[in-house]
């Protein structure tokens, strides 16, 4: 029960890595507020007493304020923020529009910054906390047709370092997890079939299997817990060896 008595706020917590993280945090004793878009939050509610499912758009400051205020009013504190929500774009450099760029950056970069800014205030008042961002191995390697996504995740990795320097004096640790290839509905949709994904795993992953959301969730919980009390500003790669060859 490494998170006993803690209150966590998980963005994009309605499915995939976010949902697995919320469940893992609850198993470790946290009270969890799961934030996601209404269509996701309402269709995938987590029916547990340790959860509150919140509907809202993290790119809209007033909705972020409302969701965090709900958490504070209900639980009286906020100890952990997981910036998990993200979107993907596969488009060649020459075809990316201003609208494509802006839409992705609003979720993957801008919202991470401003949700962190809002959550840091009650953490400071409470004497500290932990922020864990979701970066990606795409922050470190490049593939054709993924430039905007890669730039956003590289920004998350750098933001993690920058915010860590600013917030560490207040007892707030900021770190990130960089997943490799994770078997989620979104990933399967990108590959088109499990067979194509399996072939890519066989080619690129020394561990010879994709991650499952729980693999990433456990790394997030570690960084959020006192087990990582002296870990600050780091991006922990969880990729089965993807970046090694």
C-alpha cells in the first residue's frame, strides 16, 4: 500500500494506460480521480468506492479548474498528478496542417503544462507531492510520418526537467515515464492488426513482447511513491529494450 492516504488525479484515465494506472494506484491505497472526455468517462466508469470519474476536457482551463476543485472539495487535498492524456498523429511533414499541429500540441504539451500548474498549487499548500508525465520512446528516436507527435513527446521530456527544477524546492517531485510499444486499442488501430504489431515487436523489442498497460502503470506508481523519494526530473524508459539495438 505504497500510496495509502494519497489523493491522485489521472488525466485520460478512462482507458488504456490511464485506466490501468488508476486501478494500480487504487490497489496501492490511493483515492483516485479519473478525468477524461465525457464520451470516454461515461462509457467506461470505474465502479469502485476509491474512484471518482470526472468528465471534462483538459484543454479547457475552466474545465480543468472545475475537475480539480471537485477533487479538492471531496478529498481535501491533492498529492499526485498523472498527465497521461495524449493523442497521436501519423502524417508526413509536408502534409501537416496548422490545425493538426495545434490540436495535438494542445493535448500533448499545452495541457500537461497548465494542468501541472493548476495541480501544483494545492500540492504546495499540502507540503509536496508528485507529478508523473507520460512521455514516449518517440521523444528519443524518429520515424517517418510522426514528427509532430515526436516533437510533442520530446517537449514533455524537457518540460519534466524544467518543472522539476522549479517545483523541487516545494517538495514536489516531477518525473516522466516513456513507454515503448504498448498493446492498447489505439496502438492496434495504428498497426491495423495484431499480426502486424507482433511482427514489429519481433523485429524491434529484445523482450519479444509488447508492453501491456499494467507494465507502464507500475512504473508510474513507483515514481509517484516514496520508493522514488529522491528521484527528480527523470524520464524512465519502459520499453522492453526497444531503444537498445
